[in-house]
């Protein structure tokens, strides 16, 4: 019985580790995989590298992404970090020059 009692803290730490680290991480990974499987042409996405673009075509493991007028790149589906919400999207403009002192 004492042997079981000595294992109890180790089991508790393992359970706590699973609840705080492994479970949330697997939920996030599942959500990303689901988002990547539901990609459609016409969606604006952001790659994990921070590049924004619109999906032009989708193949099995990659997609064509229009990042500017006349510029299309081929990227892996796994590179898509998230889909840009049109409601929160802001238009990018040229940065204003700093005021002269």
C-alpha cells in the first residue's frame, strides 16, 4: 500500500501535465487541421510566415495564392496559419513618412 502512495504524486504530476499542456495543444492542432481542410477558393488567408493572399486554386497538398496583382505563388496547405475575417480586415496603405522635426 505504501508503494502505491509513493506513486501518487508522480501520477498527479503526469495528470496535471496532460491537462495543462498536452490536451490544449492537441485541441489547437485539431482546429488548425480542420481549418486547413475547409479552405476554399476566394478566401483571404494569412500564411504562418505572415504573408497575406487570396486562394486562387486548391490541389491535394498545395494551393495557389495570389499575393498581388499578377503575382501567384504555390504554397503547402500546412503553411496556412488562419483565414482572414473580412469584418476585421483593414486595407493596407503606404506608410506615412515620419514628420520632419
